């Protein structure tokens, strides 16, 4: 419990820097993610976003879907998101990804971007996602791949993150991340590598029958 609280305290502090970090180091990757998501999603879909941060993804893809429930466990992140120009079909709320409050088979798609690798129990999070996804629903789970940090820029980025208190629980290589998703009950339908501050695996999957 203390570990989870420490993690929440970090993200509450980090909320003020979140948008700057994304735009400075990952803007092109995020723009490409928005484009890929807009292709995968439709106007009829109800979306759940887990670990929305300051709402960048939810706000940028809102016109592609019916509605988005954008959640985060950090109150300060949600506060920052709600202070933006938010589309009418986006609703922000505080949720614990490992204990989602939503009913079974509620959403047509679940987005969890760059978060599974920093969660202490990603298997439990995926179990929760499967529960709230409709039978033919889509999981969209882009995730930084920290498992092959083999150049000076990536090593420097890792060092800086450690210095400010950022903790990575799972340092997957791309193929390890794909295996992790498959081993936890999903069939991968589409994936590719995107260039960002760290190598980023963009992934779309569906729950196994």
C-alpha cells in the first residue's frame, strides 16, 4: 500500500510537468498514436482510457468516438486535465486501474498508453480491462520499451527519470511486451514501433475467444 501511495504522490507532483515532457520528447510519437487510434476507432464506440494523465489522448481523439471515460489514479492529473478545453463527450474521473468500478462489458475499446510498464501489477490491470471490455472490444496499449536501452540518449533519459523519482516496474523488450499481452488473454491484431524518448510499441489487440 505504501508503494502505491508513493507512486501516486510522484504522479501528483509530476502533473505540472507532464505536458511539457510529452511535447518536448514524444510529440511526433503521440501525433502518430492519435492518427492510428482514429483509424481503429469509430463514432459509435464508448471508450475507456486508463492512465489518461492530463487528458492529451482523450482530448485529441474525442471527435472520432461517441464518448470517452478518461481516468487516472492521480487527482492532480485529473485536475490538470479538467482545466483544459475539454470536448463535451469526454468525462474525467479518478480510478484505480487494478480495481475499476465499471460494470462488465461496458466499453467498446480500452486505451492504456505508456502505463503498463510503470504499474506494479500489470497482470491485474489487464484482467480488469478484459472484464469491462465488450466481447469484440479493442485494447489499444502503446507502451515504452525500456528493455533494450542501448544508446547514450536512452541511458541519459533513464538516469534523469530515476533522479526525479520515476519508477519502471517492467522493462520489456518489444517482443517481450507482445508476449506479455498474448499470455494475458489477448490476441494482437496490429503493432508497430514508434520513435520517441524511448522506443515505443504501439499495439492493438482483442480478448481471446
